[in-house]
C-alpha cells in the first residue's frame, strides 16, 4: 500500500529585522529654521526581495520622504529597513505575496519609527507616516505587470 503524501507544511519565521541604510539631509539649514513652516510632504516607498539560500529571503523596504516649504527643501530622509525571513512550503504565487505584501507590512512600523526619530533629531516637528495598505499596492503591482506583459506581446496568437 502506497503512503499518502501530505503537502509540505507552510512555515514563516522572522530571522532578523534591521536598518540597512539611513540618510538624513537638511540642505538649507540653518536658514530653513527661520522660514515660515508650511511643509509639503512627498512620500515614496519601494520594496525589493532576494533569495539568500533555500527558503531564506531578504526583503527590503525603502522609505523616502522629502519635505519642502515653498520651493525650498527642508529635509530629505531615506530609510531602508530590511528583514531576513524564512518561507517554507509556499507556492511561488504565495511566496510572491508574502515578500511583496506581508513582509513589508512587518517592516513598515520599524521604518516609520526610524523616519520619525530622524526628523525629530534633525530639529523639525514630528512626522508620523500614515499606515500603508501593502496588499493593495501588491495587487496594483501585479496588475501593472500583467498589463505590461500583454502590451509587450499583443500578437502572440497569430
């Protein structure tokens, strides 16, 4: 009698969370501190994932914030928060979702805290970044990739 094979159990573990890169610039100090404070915030995120070895991945979340008052840059802060994660037993599609959404959700609060601390230590009013819906961003990324794939090969059936 043949043994029935059970699917591999899914395993997820955080191995390490760390700040990989930090940059804080105040290119117009000290003059910026004497200007009227009416900040305009530009906020950008990007993620990256790479396999380190079997079932071990590094996921990075880069948060870039540029704050201007009028047309003068008050400060620019960039933080790359990273984590090493074990992912075992997930399909390729599930692994993509884990690295594109689930892991960045774990990393964002750490990046948010680093950004806030740097801004405060730079002498500026507190900056609290709003929560981010990484599930929606990941779905949007998949849709864009699918549309680009269709646009690159529109006549494949002929």
